[in-house]
C-alpha cells in the first residue's frame, strides 16, 4: 500500500501514522522527522531548513522533494506512507512525476480534519511536554495560516484524482484509528 496522510499541524498525523505503520507494515516517511534529524545533525540542508522552520514557514520545495525522492527510490516494492509531504500542489505534482518514473501509484490519500482552535490547544499541550522550538503559539498560528494557503488545496487536487478520503481527526485516538482503518482495509 502506498498512501499519503495529511492534515493541519497537530492533527495527529504522527500518532495515526504509527498505527498505520504497525497494522499495514508500511514504511513511514515523515518529512518533519527527516528535517528535524537534518537540523539536529547540523547538515547544510538542516541549517537551511531550520531557518524556515523556526519561523513556521515551509522548507523550499526543491529541498523536500529531493529528500523524498531519495527515500522512495530506496524502498523498492515495499509499501510506504508519506506524512508531511506533499504540502503544496507543486510538491504533489513532483511526487506524481517521481512515482510515475518508478512505475508506482498512490493507493489513497487520508486527510485528517481538525479545526484550528483544537490544533492550537493540542500543540500548546505538546509543547509543554516536548519543549519543541517550533511549537510556540505564534508559530503555530502562522503554520495554520500557511497550511490553509499552501496545503489545504491538496484536498481538491486529490479529490479530483479520486484518491481522497476525509477522516474526522477529533475524538479518542482509538476511534480515529478505527475511522482510518475503515478507509485503508479496502486497499490492503
């Protein structure tokens, strides 16, 4: 299975990705984790990415696209789940091209929908626990603005391709997992 999970920051993508990875035995490719690792290791790309992440802005497409292409090409036939990519129409088109070049297709796209105030509450709680630099309220609100402007158009993009499945991302984690499972079991 080859899928994308997306939604606003704080929607629970990482939590649900762990469930999907375990149940469906797919490789979890989290752009956020890959970028944070590059920042932690202070690589050239990591330092460039950090300058954008600290302001709540998206890392430039060229950087992210290259990272994802390298990850996917190394998987062979193994299923994968993209978490945090694509974030723009340009990235989605680049992903389509990369998959086509490898004779691969997406099976589905899962959108976790959560309203803005729920997102802010969740991320402020996460910030208290994890002390992540990219989780201040001002940064979160900017990330939501960027999400609405640049990432939410993916809803229409994947809907037109017949791949989109919208899942309510509010409630108990196990209930959200069941909603996602109801979507994914048809592709397993």
